[in-house]
């Protein structure tokens, strides 16, 4: 600088810094990795092989929607106003999102996540129902009504269903819609769950054809087995209702931990049970799992009626419903096996079927409960996304994700299965650093760990410069489970090696690292 000043004093008139403009030093946002806030919901489409993740609103901004595909395919969608994402649904080439401001927004997947239309419901939306073969979305409201949105015409449909439970209980004050599900084989039947019970509505007949209300008689233990109320009749609140994959039976889940199986033809209870006990609706029965005393259970977070390739071979995947005193937590899979032929089976055969063949726990890390999960079907989007699942991604109360094989429950490493952004919360990152590595050295770094088929195979990456930079920007992240992941952050050029390298330090040192399954 001193030499430059002396040259100016000696008569040099050319300013050598004139060509240095502020724009040359502007930081360029080439790529962003990670999740902007806590994950609130997610959805998977097996046909397009895409995973959509929604986040909560935080002090740093509104919730966002992330759509992940193969390799580094990622699209980020920002909500039009400050809110959290409540529900996500794939419907053909569209993605539906419902936020906490009760706004239903339709996004175009082909157009890179562009907004097609939106609709604000006239009330608080408590649940959402769609079908991959229909251009309709049904929204259940807190006041008990159901409104329909036409995805094809991009407007609210004239169809509006009233609160049908008012016919049965006109004096009840709070009758919110808590669950909606279309019949898996007859689109003309609609299963609606209210806080006090469930109904089957027929679009063909334009009326309710069946009511289901679970009542525990005096002397029966019920789901909670509370000795203080066992002498009274109780009607536990309903939390979820769902169809058997073939529509042969109906299941209602209640806040006391009861699972009630119904015959939709005559409305009778086939079996009332909890995860551990049978016939909890019969007076005099003693629950074995609760040892005859009070058994406080976790509320049901979510239940899916899963099926194999044959939809008659079924099982229940349950989040919640286990005693709060249980030492190990996770997802419970109750395998029911092949469904008896309804027309030729006795009532006792149907009852014994719901005792289940076996059950096992898909264990999750200690100190956190599963608050939501997303099944990964092999190929079919039908049966509410629960036909022939091969894996399940669970959202824990801590905000972390965990991927498990189904139904064995072995942990699956997200490395090279999910987008690197999701690995930041799978589990949480505790340390991160960036290093510049020579291109030749980076391409020579490989791992021998075997891997199963990829979960995400959809999407097409954008075109980038073919010229390769000799120095690669390598990110190293250390996670709470003792693993270290190394990957190329990429620049403006096309990645030659987009794989993520994983080192299980905890397992190498013999400090309890979890072994991941090749599935």
C-alpha cells in the first residue's frame, strides 16, 4: 500500500484498484444442507420414489417443505405465509400440504414445486384424507363437518358432510373429526371417526349406514385397568379408526389403550384388546400385562394396518399404547396372519384371529418416544401406503429420525439411502468441519460396507459444469451415535463421487455402536 501511495505521488494517474468491484466479493449461495427447523411430518411416494418432509415454524422463520430424491436431488418449498406444516400427501403429480393456519396448498411436482392453488378452510382442520387414484381431498373440521376440495378444478367442491354423530348424541358439545379413511376397495364408503365413535358413510346412499360406539361395561377392566372406575360404565374417547386392507373389518383405537375390532356388516364387536391383554370389554376378565393393577399407557400416536403382497395377510404397526413404565420403547408390530374367510368362518374363529400370531418390538433409542412414522412400501401406493412395506422412518420426540427395517426392526444407516440434509438429524450432528481435499485423493476413498437397495430413486438432477475442480470441498459431520460421515459438498461442477462415507467410531472402539442391517 505504501508503494502504491508513493507511485501516486510520483505522478502515476492509473488507479489499479478501479477494476475491483464490490460484486466480485459477494458471497454466492451455491447449496444449503440440513433442515431449517424441527421436522413435523413427512410422506413417501413409492411410485415416484420421493420423500417429502415438512418442518415447524420457529423464531428464525416459517416452516418449509423439502422434497428429496436420489443422490443430491432436492427441492425446497417455502410456505406463502408464516406457519408450520401439519400434513403432507402425494397425489399423482401433485403434493398437498396442510399448515397450522388451516390452508391447503397444492404444489406441482413436475414444475419443480411451483404453487398451483390454495384454499383456506372455514375452521380448524383436524385431519386430511386423500387417495392416489382420486382428484379429491377431504378435510375434517373441529366442529365435526367434512369439506371436499377438487384438485382437478382447483376449488372447493359443493360436497359438504354435516356432523353425523349429532344424530346419535345431540347433547354432546365437542364432536370433532379425528380420523378419515376411504374404503380400500369400495370408494363409495367413507369411514369417519369422531371423538365419541365412528360411522360409515355411503356416498351412494347419501347416508350413514353404520355407527360404532365402544362402551366398557361395569366390571370390565378396559384399556387402563383403573380399579377406581372399573365398577362404572365408560366410553373412552376415540383417537383413530381404520379399515382392514380388504374392508372386512374396522378398527377403532381409544385413549385408554383399547383396540376394538368391529364387524362392519352388523356393527358387533369382534374383539376388544390392548397390546398385551385380550377381551378387556368383558366383566371379570383380569388383564395379564398390567398384573391386575393400574396400567397407564402412552397414547396412540399412529396405527397402520399393514398388508403383505396378499392383502389378506395383515398386521398392525402401532406407535404408542405401551405402558409408560416399560423400559424399552419403540414401535409394536402385531402380526395377525392370513384373514379367515368371513363367509365360512365361525364367530370364534374371527375372534381368535385378532389375538394375533406373534408380536415384537421395533426398538428405538432410549429416552425418546415415536410421535410419527412413515412406511416405505416396496412399490404400491395403495392401502394407505401400508402394502408390503420394507422399511419405516420414525420421528422421535427428541426431533431425530431413525430408519428401521420392516418387520425385523434392525436399524438402517441413512448413509447413501437418504439425502445428506436428512443425515443432520439422523441422529443430530454434534460437530461439523470442512476440509479441502485433492480430487485424486478423494476419488480413491471408498468403503467396503455393504448396502441394500436405495430408498429414494426418483427425481432428475440439474445440469452442471462438466469441468472438474481439482480441490474438493469435503464436509465431515460427527453424530450422537458415534458415527462420522464424510461427503463432497460439491460446487458448480458435476459430482464424480456423490457417495457418503461412514465411519462407525463407537462400534470400532467397542462402545455400544448400533449395527446397521443390509436389507
